[in-house]
């Protein structure tokens, strides 16, 4: 939980280039089945864009859409500092995220913390979304750790519960001050 994201930023900017209202776009994009298909790897970035363009009448190209789609992130500086300290201590850390190719492309080139992770388990590459077992198994395989060896931080209760069921040490993040 190093970045906050707000799809309303995308929705507001995208509405200027479509025939849809902000409310329609928000319902269509924000935590929608379409986004889940993209973040689970079912759709490529180009397929995701083409569907959105066809459905909404988006008047710009894929590059312009990607720029809007990437502009939803805000760093959580306190969490980035905590991650830096953990990484500097020599403890291996892993990205474990429901995410997509456009977001990762942007984050990996914009934020220094990305390269400090030992590895990345990304939903669109694994073909599964948290809290599905497959993505948790992928982290265990990549890290060569399991059960109590894993300290897991997430901000979604259902994802925290799935980690707990695997015997992981779980911290369900609410804010920087109360994180483990």
C-alpha cells in the first residue's frame, strides 16, 4: 500500500473526450467487471482500450488514454518510507497487487521504490485476482516462503482474510499511523 489511486481523476478527464457523463464512466470503469477482466489478464492493454473506445466513444488514441489512466496515483510517503527502511534492512519485499499493465508501466518508471522489491506478483501476469488462491500461491512460490514466514500488508479485508487463512502474518492497513 504505497500508492493511493482515484479512478475519479480518470473519469473527470476522460468525460471531456466521450459521449458519456462522469457518473456513467465511473460506473463503467471503477471496480467494474471490465476492470477486473483487464487486471486478471483476460484483456491486453490494447483490448481494454479498444473496448472502452468502442463503448464510450472516446475520441483520443491509446497513448492519450494511457496518459489519463496513469494519472490516478498519489504516493503515500509514510508507507514508502517504511518500505525503504524494510528494504534497507535486507528483508526481501515483494509487490503483490491486483493491477494492470498500464499502471505497472507507469509506476515502474516513475517511482524509485519499484526496483527495491525483490520480485513482483501481479494479477494480470498471474491470471488471478486477490483473494483467489492462485495469486497467493504465486507469491509463496516466488518468495519460497509460506505460512508465518510471510508478513502481509493489504488494505482490503477480504484479501487480508485470505492471507490469514494461509497462515500468513497479516496487517490490514487503514492508514500510515496504524499500520503494523
